[in-house]
C-alpha cells in the first residue's frame, strides 16, 4: 500500500513537471490561446486513444462532471491570463487544495493545525492575490482565476472517482472533449483557424500536445489512482515552481525580485 502511495505521488509529480514545460514551449509560438488549447487537446487525445478501454471507463454523472471541470480548467485559465497578470492568475489557480480539503474533510474530523496550516497559507494567498495591485491586474481577471481554482479542484476530485482501471483512456477522453467544445462553440471558423497556423509552429504544437498535455494528464491521472485528491492537489503547485525555473535555466529570463 505504501509503495503504491509513493508511486502515485511520483506519477503526479511527473505529470506536474510535464505541465510546467508549458512555460518554455509556449515562448516559441504565437497563436491564439483557445486554438492552441484545442489543438493540444486533439493531438493529446488522439495519441492516448489506443489506451482507451471503453468497458473499463466508469460511466456515470461523475464522468460528465470530470469532462466539464477539465474543459473549464483549460479554457478559463486562458481568459484569466488575458484579463489579469499571469503570475496572479496562476497563483490563484493553485489554491485549489483548499477546496479539495473542504470537499474531502470527514464529518466530525477534528481540526488539526499541523495538517491545515498550509491551507491557511493558501487562503491568505487568495486574499492577497485577489486584491493585489499592479500592471495588468484586474478584479474581473482575478475572479475568473478564482474560478479556475474551483475547476482545478473539481477536475482532481472527480478524476479520483472516475479513472479507475483506465486512467490514460480517461485522459484521452478529457482531451478530446475539450477540443470538441472549443472547436464547436468557441472558435467561429475552426477549419480556417487551423489552416492559418504557420508551418513553423506545428512541430512545437505536436510536442505540446503529445508530451506536455497528453503525457502530463496521463501521468497525473495515473498518480491520482493511488493517492487522495487532497494529496494530488498539494503536489500540483510544483508546476508553478518549476515553470519559471525552466524559463530561467533554458531561456535566461529571470523574474524580478
């Protein structure tokens, strides 16, 4: 049991590490965020599709809620970074462990400061982020970012209840559902939009779709099988630490101190 827990934590961290590659890979291409998200979803979903086992998918209301939370997570973050500072948006997003703790807290469970102090810090962080001031920071954008905190928590919460024996197949369906929603309802002329993507951008889009998106969620869902949603939520913010680290190491761009 302990070995499975350690393996689950390692897989979740690996997934978060692949998510963090987003920071440096996106520096090389400039296309619309929604279009890129749809393309990443389509590519990642198709690459993972051979691992789908329909009979092993836990079809239920939770499955639909997972698809909705996943899509909300991946689209709302795009709108939030458009409307507010990117560090603020990402910071608010990763306060999701608060909601996971509240969702999974057992009835009658006694309050323990040793277990909850990280969540108290995150709660303080939400307040500071929400009312922070600076260039490009808006309350509307911060509120959308707060919604991504809920959707990220919901995505992790429902994935724990859905992935079962087919975590990679579940990741494939989530990616394809996201892509379908964006192409059908959010991009006015999807065919023309795809055709307008420059040829030079496609190699990096493929890497983003296969490695960063498809691989990231595949490992994340495999990890969630063996650990609690709360633990997965506490490990996910590793992405927020690694992303600027890769940018600094490989692109030489350092954040201001």
